[in-house]
């Protein structure tokens, strides 16, 4: 079945540092890929998405590129802020109606 | 436009009690989902629905039931609560992207403790 693997956390960075959170996937066919963010005490919010190979999703300074050859969708940001502290989930949709497959989440902590 | 709403936000149940978690969406989405989130884990799909009157099991359906009588509402029922059902429950709804993929919108969650 489909699966998503993302780097374990917590990841602790200083403000203005460069961020990379790795995500790789296993799926049959050509899934759509997503990054969701969960702020403390809240539900998940869609951060960005990519629906086909070589697509780049971007939002709020975050970017991720759908790499079919390496089955990856790594999340990057050039300069993180304290307000970026949250849990980030990589997820895929295989094209069916039966929900998303999520990674375990990466807790990001940004220190001032 | 409220999106996806869930009630209650918090609940403590005793073992063997029952309850219903409510979920409503106002985006006219056909697809709705229930997930549970356990500490340090991703979300696991409990049940989903592709439209009113149609429901199907996800990855972890045991101990739960659902119904979908309207497009807007998708309640989750726990009949005999067990400590293993202590979790945070998220409801979601989705629209179809080009190519048949589904972008999901999540509610704020219900934190349930069974003791």
C-alpha cells in the first residue's frame, strides 16, 4: 500500500535559518502530494500541494518540488521565523476517494 | 463560510460509555472523512463517505460507526468507549482537483480521553 516517510523530529532551528524537512513516498501510479501544517491546539491546514512530477508547490515562503525520480517532496524555507513553529505533515493522495496517507509528522521548533 | 466545524472540542468518557462526535461542513463537498491522531503518529483514516447515504471503512474502523444522512453532516459514533480510543479526532471534507485528486479541509479536532 501507499506510505509516506518523513524525517523524525523535533527539529530545532534558530530564527532566519534555512529549513529542509525530508519526505519520501511509496505509491502505485502518480499520486498528488501535500504538505499540511498543524499549529498548537489547531487542526491541519493545507500549506502547499503538487499534482504532477516536477510541479513546485509554494506558499508563505515554503516550497516543495515533486520529484518522481527520487519519489520525494522535501519542504524548504529560506529563512524561518518563530511563528513557523508547528508540526508539519507530508501526505499523498493516490487518486481515490479513500482519504490521504500521512507521514508521522515533524515537529519544528524555531528559537529566537 | 465556516468550513468544517466539530463539536465538542474536548470530552472525557468513562470506559463503556458512548458518544457522538459531530462534524458539519458548509462547502457543499461530497467527500467527508474521519481521522484519528495519536501522539507522535500521523493521521489514520477511520471512515469516509463519498456522498449522502454512502459510507465505507478506512484503516482503523473497529469500535466506531458513522452515518451520512445529509451532504453537510457526518457524525462519528463510539458505542463502548475503550482507553485505546483516547485520541484527537479530525473530520475533513474534500473537493476534487483536476485529474481526480482530492484536496482536504480539516476541522479543528475533538480531543477525547477515555478513562
